């Protein structure tokens, strides 16, 4: 099963993608996580990506597409994968379509997690991330057991630099300009499904399972 998660920053793509990956036993591929791991390890890619991420801008397609194509060509992706945060532009979507077409494949579902802009700023200011293991929490909707400590690995959880309100506004406008057009792109490919992302997390997940099948 090959799945794309669509939705605004903070819509809950990552939260849902992790559960999908666990239930259907497929890898969760988050471009944001890959960039953050590169930043943490001080790689050249990380240095370049950080300049864009800190400003709420997209990392250029040239730095993003090959990375994802290499990842989905790995053995563990044979039974499928869930893409979280990719594609984010029409050229990225076309690169993905072309790469899969070459090997006689195509994506199965593009799931749009729909959340209006008004809800997003609250979501983001309450998000806490563990930069060690990638786990994500929310101070109200999904708190850690001990404040500021990751349940999964014990490292500290932080407010991401790009989750500060000024940057969130910028990311939302980038989303509307560059990423939202993908909804129509996947509608035309007949694989678009929408879920109401304002519901509680477990209800959103049930709605997704109803689409993907038990
Ligand atoms: P969120 O889950 O809140 O939308 P991500 O972790 O997916 O955030 O992405 C964080 C940042 O990483 C983005 O704002 C962008 O700068 C960069 N990024 C992630 N994925 C892509 C992509 N497919 N294309 C370009 N930039 C990306
Ligand atoms: P994205 O990957 O789309 O940027 P996340 O999955 O990181 O979004 O979720 C953004 C924030 O909102 C996190 O703090 C997460 O815990 C919280 N969150 C996710 N889904 C829901 C939901 N259905 N209701 C309330 N909060 C949510
Ligand atoms: Zn952790």
C-alpha cells in the first residue's frame, strides 16, 4: 500500500502517518524528519535545508526529490510506504509519478487531513517535538507523561524553531500557494480521500482505517 499524507503544517499528517505505518507494517517516510536528522548531524544537506526551514520556506525541489526517490527504492519499501510531507509542490508530485510509472507502479491513496487555518496556530504553539527520536506531542491534546521529557526515549521535548507563530503564518501561506494545488492533482488521478482533521486523533485514525481497509 503506497500512501501520501496531504494537509497543512500541523494538520496531523505525522501523527496519523506513524499509526498507519504501525498498523499496515510499512515504513513512515517524513522529509521533515530526514532534514532535521541531517541538521542534527551537521551534514551539507542539513546546512542547506536549515536556511530554508528556519524561514518557513520550502527546501528546493533539487534537494528533496532525489532523496525521496532513493529512499522509496530501498528494500523495505517493497510492500509500500507512507509519505509524510512529500510531495509539497507540483514538480515534486510529477517527479514521484514519473519515477513510479517507470517501474510500472503508482500511488494508491492521497489522504488529505483537512484542518482550517484558524486551528493551526494553536496546534503548532502546543506542539512539542523530540529531536532525538522524532516523537511528537501536544501540551494539551497529547501530553508527555513527565513535562518536557519524551515518553519514547527520555530526551527533552522542545518547541521547534519553525513552530513559532511568525514562522507558522509564513508556512501556511507557502502551503496555500505551493502545496494545496496537489489536492486537485490527486483528485484528477482519482486517489484523493479527505478526512476531517479537526476530530480527536483516534477518530481521525478510524476514518483513515475505514478508507484503507482493516
Ligand atoms: P510539518 O509536519 O509541520 O508540516 P515538516 O516536518 O513536514 O513540517 O517540514 C518542516 C520543514 O521542512 C518545512 O517547513 C520545509 O521547510 C521542509 N520540508 C519538509 N518536506 C519538504 C518537501 N517535501 N519539500 C520542501 N521542503 C520540505
Ligand atoms: P503535521 O505532521 O501535519 O505537521 P503533527 O502530526 O505533528 O502535524 O500534529 C501537529 C500538532 O497537533 C502536534 O502537537 C500533535 O500532537 C497535534 N495533533 C495532531 N492531530 C491532532 C488532533 N486530531 N487533534 C488535536 N491535536 C492534534
Ligand atoms: Zn524521543
